[in-house]
C-alpha cells in the first residue's frame, strides 16, 4: 500500500481524480465511511477551529440511521460524496447491483462525487459510474484505520505529503478513531502553519 499514489498510476487512469489541479496552497481533506455519531461531531468541531472545509464520502446505510449528521455536515459548509450504501466490494457485486446500491445512497446525498470503497471498482462498473459521477480517489492515504500504525506514524504520513492540490484521506469511523483523533488536529495545525488552507472538492 502506497501512502502517496505514484504519478504513473495517476496518469494511467484519466477520468479519475487523484489530485486537484491547483497551484495555490490548498489541500483537500476527505473523510470516508461516516457519518458516525460522536466521531463526525469531533471532526466537524476540529475543522471549525480553522474554518477548514472538507468532503465527506459517506455510506448510505449510516446516513439512513443518522440523517441529522448529514444535515450538520452540509450546514457547516462541507460537501458530501457517495461511498455506496453498504461499503460494497466492487469485485464481488455485478454492475446492476452496484448501481442500485449507489442510487439508494444518492437519494439522500444528491451528489455528483463518488469514491469507491477500497478504491476499487470493476471496469464495467467504472464505465457506468463515470457517466453519472466524478470518481475521486486520493493523493495521500493516512491509513488511520490500521492498527499497524501508531497515531504519530499516521500524522507523519499526512504532514510528510502536503503539496498544492493534494487530496488526503481520513476515516470517520470507530476503527480509525484512535489514530484519527490524534492525527487530525495536529495535521490541521501543521497545514495552516505552513500557509495552506483546506477546501471542499470542486
Ligand atoms: Zn470506505
């Protein structure tokens, strides 16, 4: 697993967004797998301290349970992306079922941004999805969900890779909370001290 996706791989996958084309000091924080009660609020409060904006790639099944968190994310000026209803593994599901699962989530999200769980979809699924959505992957993955890494290591993966236009992934989930809750406030402090600001995906 790469922390930073190699340039060659990014060039070989046109139509997929790996970073934002910008030359000013802006980065794009993203939070996958939420909303999660207690954790989403922590993220929102932390972002608010810097007036930082982010994009939340949410799961439809969580949004159905916690619609007030979706409203809160949007009310605070962030964006929502579709991360499927059930965190599908694209390689285990046919295109028809994948699109139905996406459609169910998008009844709530009404977004044109999409991030496939595990960063993977089948070729046929990709063709269908790209007709309707912008597919957003990432430049830098914090691996906050992994117990193999300490909170300090997760922080360094992010602060070591801050460049204009980079898209950074954290997780809005119980599994990632210990690492994310340590790394996110410190990463934001670092990002803003370096003169960068955080924005929603365009
Ligand atoms: Zn995910």
